[in-house]
C-alpha cells in the first residue's frame, strides 16, 4: 500500500479532498505521478510531541500532482495546507517557502463505507 506521512494532524485532513505541499525532486515527482489514481494510507507519524506511534488516519486516492514554483502557490492554498486549529503556522509557511520548487499533491479521501469522490469532483 502506498503511504503519505504527516507529522501533525493538519486541519485539511478532516476534508474529503485535501492537498499537501511537498518538497520537490525528480524522484518524488516520478513516484507520485506513477501512482495517480491509486489508494494511499494517510499516516500520522510520531514526533517529539506525540506519544502515540505511527497510525493510519484514513485512506485517500491520489488524484493530481502538480510541480510548482513556490512563489506561484496562492495564499489560500498555502495557508490551508499548514493550518492547525484554524490558524496557519508561520513556521511551516517559512519552511515551505525556502523551497524553490514544490509538488502540490491532491488527494480524495474516503472512509470505510463511503465512496471516494470522482476525480472531476475532487479537483473542483
């Protein structure tokens, strides 16, 4: 099973469709592009603030991969990507902005007993 890991439980992970901004390199881009349409386990990994071990939050299908210049990410997408309890994390925005190029991954989430959104709906 494919996996995408998160160190924090970002607000976006509650949405049926969410994006995640990842640092770019050609290997990552090839990997994610080769898995468009496939299911991923969305994992919360242990960090210095958590006591719970790595665990699955949900499952989601990768529906889109975009390579972007960081300066071209719109403010709303950037802030939503790094929001915790309704507030964007300035530290994470700075961390993302240090990259010249990033990958913007779009996932369509589904839970047990629910159907995933069609790709066209997920990208709206």
